[in-house]
C-alpha cells in the first residue's frame, strides 16, 4: 500500500491538502471523493518527496503498450479526468503514481509537450505506437468533441471486452493444447529414451548409462519445446505473418467462425466508439478496418469504404462486400434510417461476440475426439514398438 498526497476542494470551496494510503491512484481518488472532496491534484509519495522530475532513459517512439498497460493507463486517465484535473495535472499524477516504465515514459513525453503549449492531440501525435493508432485517434477525437470522459469510459470497456474474449478462447483451448503437447512429449520420450534402452538389451546397460540417456532425452525434449515456443512467439509478434495466417485459417470452416467473428466484433465496437467521438463516417470505417486481421476481408471492406466515399449508402456498400451477416446488415440499415448507427454498431458487436463463444464451443467438441485419436495413435505406436522390440530382443537372446 502506497501513500498519496492530494490537493482537493471541499463543498465551501476551501482548498485542502492531505494524504491517504491506498493500493493505487484510482482507489486513492475514490477514498478522497468519499470524504466529500473534489480532487484537484494527486500524486504518490516519492523517495525524495520533491517536485516532479520528468526524466526517463527510454528513447524513440516505437514502444508498444501491452493490453494490461493500456488498461492501467486509461483507467488512471479516466479517474483523473473525472475528478476535474487539467490535462497537465492528469499526466503529472499518472507519471508519479505509476510504477510501469512504459507508462512513465509516455507521460514524460506528453507532459513536456503540453508544457510547451500543445494540445493532447499534438502531444500524442509522435507516440501513436504506444497506445495504438485506434485508441490514440479516439482519445484526440474525444478531446475535440468534448466527450472525452465518455470516450475514455468506453475505451476501458472495449479493452476489457477484448481481454475477456481472448481469455475465453485461450482457456477453452488450453486443455486440448496440453493433451497435444503431452502426446508429443510421450512420443519423443519413447523415441529418444525407451527405444534406446531396448536396443541395448543384449549389452546389459549400466545404471549410469541409463541415467545418461534419460537426462539426454529430457534435455532434447525441453529444447524442442523451447524452440517451438520461440517460433510461436515470433509468429505472434510478426503482424504481417499473423495476418496471413488468419487469412488462411479463415478459409477453414472449423476456424473461420472464430477468426472472422472476432474481427467483426472489434470492427463494430471501434465503429461505435468512433461515431460517438464525432469522427466522420469514412474515417470511422477506415479506423475500424485497421483492426481486421484477415487481409481478404480487409480488402473487401476497403472497396465498400471507397463506395461510401463516392456517395453510396452505408448499408448498400457493406452489403456489396458480402462479409457481414444478414443480422448485421439489417441493423446497419435500421441505424442509418434512425440516425443511431453508434448504438446499432454496438449491438452488432455484442452479437458477434456471442457468435465467437458459440464457435469456440463447437470447435472444442470437434477437437476433443481428434485429440483422443491422436493420443490413441501415440499410445498404440508406443505399445506396438515396445512389444516388437521386447520379443525381438528376447528372440535374439536364444
């Protein structure tokens, strides 16, 4: 638990300074508000407890925040903004309270830019990689439209929504993946150790020889999984390669529902947020299309966006693309006629989220029998080879 110093105003307008103990800046702000005070400034106690020193060893503009870092940043931003702090005070407070080096680095850059008289949009213009182009543009659009508090709240909800979807997919696929890895490990162990022991049957291997082969087999298996893990990590870090893989997987019936519907859920969630922020329709759809990982779908939507630029109705343009469900098209049509496209986009996004959950359940039901077959094949191979090796060696003894 940390100590936070604050400056606040009571109901009579009197300025009060004090300190509270809390786990983070959000809980500290809530404690102060419960005292009937309006927070003006808040910061965590530093070692020297002196003025701010916005120094950071990180350089460049290529730092990319993780999902958890984005969530922490926007949560702190939302709490500070809701308290009525100025932009400069907000980033000063986030800088002093956060222990994350990436967040402190970004805040230090933004603070220096704002101190030179720049707006939030200008301050973030050189650091769009940190929060991502989508969230950076939503942030600046919210400032320009005067809806920043509402946009920040919805950005947080969207990040949490993405986390929840990914968590559900990962947790659902964890068990089949563990079974698959165990099957591979058993197969490798049998090939690298058990068969070698059987091959030395007539030589009566010593205990040290057996232990040496066992250690060697375990090391080789560990190296195999480490290399496989590094390869998977490199694939996930390569955005272009991931996009190509998603395009290939989207053509497979068993994966298409998950990959495509996850992309569509993000597309319409971002469209809803951008519409609320006051971003023009064409820019809204271009921004939303940037989160689509499937290159084939992205190209089709680009053609639809070009049609909208030429004056075509949104419903007609998206209908021509033939990538969205009939439910989505009907909701877009209703939103276009009623002038409530942002609400309709969010409804469509939630519908696609349900489709993702359903597709994951169907995938699991398809994978479980397949995994049982794979494990059965490995077990059968081990039994067969072990049986033949045992009797061949037994025969050679006589």
